[in-house]
């Protein structure tokens, strides 16, 4: 059994030219049940196995809490800064403001 998602298995996102993995990494536990270093390990594993779509919504299990609001995005930003550049990685929020962001900014 392969644990790597091949590029030919990617799906077109709606009417766009964006190709995303059929499996998404959910990050709602970042900062609450996972430390930043654990989150970095999970992000590294996902990217190294072909997952290029990251769901940053934190509203599935419970309503959002003020003390964890935007922690996932902060951790993701720290990871992007540490890993420098991800030109084929995308992020979204499935709840709240819907936005697809291509993570192709050069982080310094």
C-alpha cells in the first residue's frame, strides 16, 4: 500500500487551474492538542507524502475559543518561514471566511 499521493491523483479545484491532493491535512488541533513542534512534524510528513491542501478551520469540534483563535494560522506561518518556500501548497478555511490561499510567498 502506497502512502504517497501521486500528482496524477490530484483533483482540479472547482473551475480553477489549482490542482489539490484528494486528502487534506486538517489542522484544527494545532495549538490546542498539538504543540508547534508536533504541528511542524505533521506538516512535513503531509507535504513529503504528496498532500498539498491544508484546512485551517478550527470550528469542527467546538465553537472557536478566543485563546486559540488564529493559532493554527500562526503555526502555519512559522512553519512556512522555517521551510522557506512552498510553491505547490494551498490552505483554506472550511468554516468562516472561505478563502483559498496559494502558499507561494517567499518567506524570510
